[in-house]
């Protein structure tokens, strides 16, 4: 693995960094307080090629690799975890699923609109009672001639209300049986498909999280992705890539909290000295910096393997698990360094603190990552 970034990687990171500073940073707390999902920001990122980072140019994408992708997610997340999360969900889950498992007609029809930011995508696997127990999902798809009838509810879906297109995984067999789920594309406006309750969240409040409801929703068989019964297998592959983006999200949040803590520790004086001169603070910063570097290396390793087409289940799980836990620890320590000010909304670290926790839950909890890692190392 080459540790020296290529010029295209540096340019991609710089583009995301400049965009975040100019168009996201001024509105971060406004969006967070009002729980406003800024769809206009998603469309604007599409114009810069950030909504189809790994989509080939033939389908209207930027044609870049996973190294560039994680750097983009990091830079956006350093400023706002909510926008980083939405960008990751759009790229890795919805767009990534269609790119990996759609046929040529489906790719040509949907990917250009997703990659350009004209459309915002969502991805529906999770249900209220089947988070990690996905094989027991209650949302079903029943075949009726050349159509499918979808019934059920998906929960905790990023862009569940605002997305123009979703990839939904529905059960097409008996609960907890092998090959019992199938993936479908469903377009917003299809009769029987609507958004439901929007969640009132602790953090990531500018990233819309909501239900998707299917009530006798009829869709053509041409909207099916891949073969009948392959939905869960497809999802595991999609999540391998998605976990790399959540690892990058965690690294970005950790970097944002760390940089704020470093700056504050130099400016805040006690006993006529900056608090950074006290060992209790400097050692805390040293631990934060070391863990962030380790998390970034794990994430880079997973991205490098993804670029090379190598198996990434273990590496993506390790990166996601470690980076998300580091994000929480770093944000917690950053609040501690700020002291009482860190507990107020006048300073940025309280938001990093709230946002970081989602990284340990979304796209497979830390506990699920341990199961994946243990299964891989014990083969």
C-alpha cells in the first residue's frame, strides 16, 4: 500500500474541504437545532461529483476510487457529521447497490440521476423489530404475474421521506429461511409507497431518518435487482462497502473534535499558562491523535482492498468498529478538555459528541462488527 496520496486524491479532498467550509459550516447549528435536512446541499454536492464518487463516468459518475471517497467523507464529516452521513448513505448504499447488482438498463436509467445529485437515494433493510435479525424481516414482496406487491414498513432509513428513489430489501420467502429476501428499486410517487414518521434523534439531526411504508405497493418485475432470493446476500456485500464509509465518517468526526480541542487548549489559559502545557491535557491529546491515526490507517487499508477487488469483510468491519469507537472517545475527551464550555452549544464539540454515537450503531453495531471479525479470523 502506497502511503503517499495521489494528486487526484488530494484534489478530491480539497474540493470537499472547500465546499464544507463555504456552504456547510455557516449553517451547521441552524440545521441541527431545526432538524432541517438541506436537500439543496445534496444537489449542490452532485454538481461537484460528490454524489457519485465511485460511479464510472459511463454512468455519469466521477469514476474515482474508494481512497478518494473516504477522503471526501472525512472532510465533510469534520465540519458536519449529518451531511457526511447523508452523503455516505446516498453513495454507498442506494447508489452502490444499483451499481453492484443492477442490470445495464437499470444502471443507465438510475445512476446518472443519482450521481448528478438530481436524485437523492435511500436504502431500506432495517425494520423496527429486525435490526440485526434481518432474516426475520416482516416487509414482504409477493409476486403477482409480472408485478410484485410490497407490504410492510422499513425503519431508521436515511432519506426515508425525501429520497427520489430507494432500494428496498423485502422478504420473498419464509422467515429465517435461506435466500428469503429480494432487492427492488422503488421510485417516489409510486402508489402505495410513502414516507412515515421522522425520528427525533440525539445527534445527526440534519440527516433525515424516517420510516418508509409500503401498502399494497405494486411495482414491475423490471425494478427487481438481481435474482429472486439474493437480496440479503447482496446487502452483505453492500454493507462491506458501506462500513468503510462509516469508518471514514467516524474518522472525520474524530478529526473535527480533535482539531477543536487542540485549538482551544492553546487559547484557554489557567494559572497564566495555556492548558495544553499541562500533562493531563497534552497526554489526552496525544492519545486522541494516536487513535485517530490508527483508525485512519485501518480505513485506508479497507479502501485500498476495495479498490483492488479483494475481500474486505474483515477489514471493513475492523475499520468501522475501531473508527466509530475512536470517534466516541475522541469527542468525549474533547468535551472534557473544553470543560463547562464543552457542555454548551456555543462550541462545536458537543455536536461532535452527539453525532459520534451513531457511528457505533448504524450499518451494524459494534457488537455485530465483532461477530464479523471473529467469524473471519476463526475460519
